[in-house]
């Protein structure tokens, strides 16, 4: 019983921390990586609830589909020398 509580608290901290990372990090690529960590930790919560099918769907649909889509969008939109272009607009 104590081991399950400790595991739940650990993955709850991982979920909250990576969710905060998604919102607070300015780089889109790192934000997508934090989103992947948050979605994987939610899948671990489903496994703890003995809902293995939901955990598998969480990993297949969200981590496998949505996160890959976001990754391709970031790679296609990002330009070389983007920070210099942002400095022009800040001045």
C-alpha cells in the first residue's frame, strides 16, 4: 500500500512538473518534449488504475500521434537564425 502511494506521488509530481514546463518554457521544441513527458506520466496513472487499454490508447494516440504531429510542425516551421529575427521585432 505504501509503495503504491509513493509511486503515485512521484508520478503526480512528474505530471505537474512537466505540465508546468509545457506552459513556462519559451522554446517550442522543449515544450513539446515536456508535453510528451506529461502524456507518458498520465499513461502511468492509467496503469496504476488497472486501465491498461486506456494507457495503451494514451500512448498510441497522444504520444504517438499528436506529439509526432507537433514535432513535424515545429521542424517544418522553424527557420535558421530565428532568434535574430525575433530581436528585430523586440527593438
